[in-house]
C-alpha cells in the first residue's frame, strides 16, 4: 500500500501550501499522538532547524499531540540526529523533527523517530495516515478529556548533552590539536553545536554561515553549495573544510586543495580504515545512486557492497538485514550503526577525521584510493503528480533501453522519482563523461516530452 503524505523523509512541502499548513500539522500531531499512545507512548520530544516557519509548525504539532494526551518536550533548534539521540536520552517515547533538511527556507517538513532513534516504519506511517485522513476529510479529530491533555516542557541543556555525545564518538587518545578546520553550518540547526565540537577536541576552527535569521538556511552555503567553503579553506590555508546541511544529518568535506570529498568517498575512507583495523563488520551498503567508482574501489579491497533504495531509511533497513554497520549516500548521509541510529553529519565527520589522523597523512591522501566515474544527474520537474506513469511510458522506456545499449558494460542508467519533490531524477554514469551527458540529456528530454 502506497503512502499518501509521507515521503522518504517524512512529510515535506512548501510552507503555507498543503500539507505544510498549521491545520495539517495539528492534525498530523493528533493522528501520530493517537497512534503512538496506543502503543504506550507518553512523551514526544520536538526539535527543529532554523527556518522561520519552525515556530508556527512547532506550536501546531504541540497542540495536536497535547490533544491526543501526549506530553511534549521542546529542545529548540537541534540537528535531526540530535533529536533521535536526545529522545532516547531524555526517556521520551518518540521524537519529531521539523525540518526540510537541505531545502530552501520556504520549504519545511515533519518527520518522526521511534524511541530507539530510528524512523517510524512503513506500517506505523500508514496507520497514522489512515487516522489523518479521517481528521482531514471527516472532522474526526477529538481531544482527550481535559485532565488527560498532554503537558509541555522545555529542555534547556540539550545542546550541551549532544555535544558531549558527539565528542564521545572520537577516540580518547586522539586530538584535533594542530588542525585548522573551516566549518560551514549552513545557517542551520548545528550553528551553535558543530563549531564547539571541533574546538573542544582541540582544532582551530573558522566558523562560517553560522548566523541563522530564519531565511538564510542553506542559502548558497552548506553541504549543497560548497563554493563559500572551498574559498574559505583556500583563503585561511586550512587543512580541510566540513559542510553540514540545514539539519546536519549530512556532511561533505573539502580537502586542503579545495577539492570536494563527497559521501561516496567518505564511505570509502571509513570502510578502508575499518578494514585496516579489523573492525569492519561485513560490508558497505550504498544506494542506487552511489557512484560506480565506490563499488569498484571496495571490490579492490575485497569489501562486499550492496545497493539499497535511495533514502537513509532504506540504507538502515539493509544494514539491519545484513547485520552490517556502515552505509550511506553520496549526498553525505553516512550511517555507522556502531555510533548512531540515523545519519549524523557531525559524528561521520569525526570518524573521517579520526581516520585521517591515524593515517598520518591528509584527507586528500586517504580519499585518493577511490576514483569517481563521471556521473550526470538531471532533475526533471513535473507539473503533475504522474511520475510513475511517465517512467512507465514507452517513449521513456525506449530512451533508457537505447542508453543502456550504448553504455553496455561501461556504465549504468537510473531513473527514479523523488520522494520529497515533484521530480524525476535521471542519472547516467560511465567511463566517458561526454557519453554520460549525451545519454542523460536524451532520457531527460523523453521524460519532459512524456510529461506534457
């Protein structure tokens, strides 16, 4: 059964347009609270990023949860992985994050975590959606009796708790002393956390994009826009740069030469280090979008590699199914289940820094064992919600088949719809960048034409 409101990363959209409205958020809070209460939930912890709409949505969700009889704990601006961790630390039964991750300020989203720090499973989300539909279409939302309404409290030391957790994932015998690091917090949820983590571990930190105003989150900064970080690394002659996105669940590096080290390369660095130390449990889980170069580099190290559907929730599913610990996406969502139950940009960055220090070389050196194959990604925006129909059309299937025939064993094609936006993503990679571009353009044109 397909989901109506939940995408791969919760509910997301443009603020003020359905479903990201105060009315929907309140009903979602009530539906989620009602479903969670049936399994014993008593308190839910709510965190958010720095978008101006976070205040509005936080109040609406809080009202819905209270109406369902659920107590609420508020932690304010906080990275997504911090909410997953803090929900467990403060003995909350579930967590809510109000964020649209790497999207612009005018978008927002709502996602839920279980008390174990993992995202809700499909069955729970479908149950919430069924109740939500009744609230929206049949005015079925009801308050519990006044004496059973949920209470609300604010937690003031959440940031300090999370900083200590992050530092605890870094080897005690190592220090960042002597390293000059540029940190780009994307004017997002980690602006008051990430720089302090690296400083307290001994690094000289140059902090940029750390002054959120509600409107500048992810604006020409962070993990999705690296120009300012690359410039800062070169200007300050830093050893490396670290870029987080708006909710700090993803991380991208820049080495001392200004070259980007993305999520696929981070996975290679961590897998190589774990293999060398004998701590790698099994293999690595990537996604359908992972660069073929990662797969080939891991094969050289005799490290197993499998692909999950796109989305860190599906990476987690594969990790649990295999019993492996390390996985992630090229976008910078990195999971190491030895340390965190969800993608954590700060923790992943510390693991990379640890690998660099132990190698006694540079970030550029430890990443050099993997060569990325040229990969072309084209996002085709849709005017209607008909992605499945377009992908299944004869013209698009023929374009894909033709591209696969041309690429043969030297590349691959991936066509998929976005789980968070009205897009179809066309990806082509091969040993020949010009060939990748030509074939991607042809498929994208077929998708655009089929969508008219």
